[in-house]
C-alpha cells in the first residue's frame, strides 16, 4: 500500500523552488522595509542635505521643537543636525567592541583549549543563554547598580562642578553604556569564536605539540590565524547588535544629545550620551501629529540600516584575503 499523497517526500526540484520562493520573499520584505523607511525619511533629508550629519545647535531642542510644529510643518521645522547622536553611536559601539573582543578571544581559547570537558559542557550552554538575555535586564542592572555606583564613587565633586554649566554628571554616561553593551555582545562573539576554534583539526595541534610548541602559543599563532574570518564575522555581528541597541542605552546613558570630548581624558567617559537607536525610543511617544519629528526619526532608522549594510559589506571585504587560511571541514 502506497503512502498517502500528502505524506510523500517532495522531489528535490520542488523543495528547491519552495526554498527559493521563501528566500525571494524575505529579500522582497527587506527591500520593501528599506524603501518605506527611505520614503518616510526623505522630507528631513531633502531639507537638510548632507549637513544633516554635521554639528550645529541643540539637537534635543530641535527634536523637541518638532512636536509643536503641527501636521503641516513649514520647511524650517525639519532643520536638524544629528552629529551628537551619530558620534554617540560610534563612540559607544567602538568602546564596547574594544572591551569585548579581547575578552571574547581569551574566553573562547580557555573554553576550547584548556577547560576540562565537564566545565566545557556547562560553559557553552551558559554562554548561549547569556547571548539570549533580553537587553532590558542588562539595562535594569546597569541603572540600579552601575549608574549609582559611578555617580557616587567614580565621579568626583570637582568633575561635577567643572561640568555644571553645560551637562550634569550623574553616573549615567557613555562609559556605563559601553561597559554594559560590552557585556551584552561578548557572549555572541564567544559562541561564534568557540565554534570556529573547535573546528580546527586536532592534527594541527598535535603537530605543534610534536614540535615542542607550547599549547597557548600554538593556539595564538596557528588556531587563531586559521579562524580569522570567523573572528571578523563575530565582530561584525556584535557591532550590528550594538548599533541597534536602544532600550538598554536609553536606560543607562543619560539620555542627552551631547558629544563627549575625548580630549578631556577619562572624564569624557563619565559624560552623558544618546545614540541613534535610543533617540528613536526616547522620542517615539511624540510622533502623533508631528510629521517633522516622524521624518527625522525615520532618517535615524535609515542611517542605522545603511550602517548595518556597510558593516556587512566591510566584513565581507575584510574576510576575502583571509579565506586562504580558513579552516575547512
């Protein structure tokens, strides 16, 4: 007795067409989303041009003033200079990556090369669990623990007094935001780098040991060199995660469109900041009846999408010359 028609396996050609249709539908959805965001952002971009990315004026005041411009705003209502939040996004993401990447590499080396088998079996699921923790949980810990600690014990009275005229140092700052962001993206990189390290053939390690090379030195010189494309991919994915983070940044960064001056030294990390993604969250409540504000927030979203595409393309171009050393099989 033959199988019912509904239970017969699909032929390869039919499965290929079905999967191709799903992939095509996904691509169409992404393109449609980008087109929608671009159309909605066009009024703000048309009025400001490339000057939109530059400095000039109080960005918080500019965004706040858009709420009262009505449903038919004049052209001047779209005036915006987004440099403080563009700079804040680059700064928090860059500092977080600098903190997280060495920690992820060292953790991955320990998990794969030196941890006992029992510890490895426990550590890998825990790392994956940490990568899946909602960002609001990290933000809650940051705002209830780190921000008060920094405000009371790290920021000095002299620093508070010196900044009193233009910004308040309360502990919510670019430093806290970057630290919590680094904690968030480290498990993502550890998971990816660990899998790549585990794929390095054992015979490579055995050959290095036969030559008398120390295990750690062999790992640093051989295994890490072989998985450089995976390290680049992990860093790019972590950067994309950091660029799009909104809720946690909004909770611990101070919520101020201010561009910290790194020339001031370490105190710059104690100054408040706001990013593109957190600005969308902070001002989304005022969208009703404010087309100028809506268009500006869509412009922020478009810049984030463009950044993600540029990051993916850049990572791909960086990986191309490294693939001859990539682990295969």
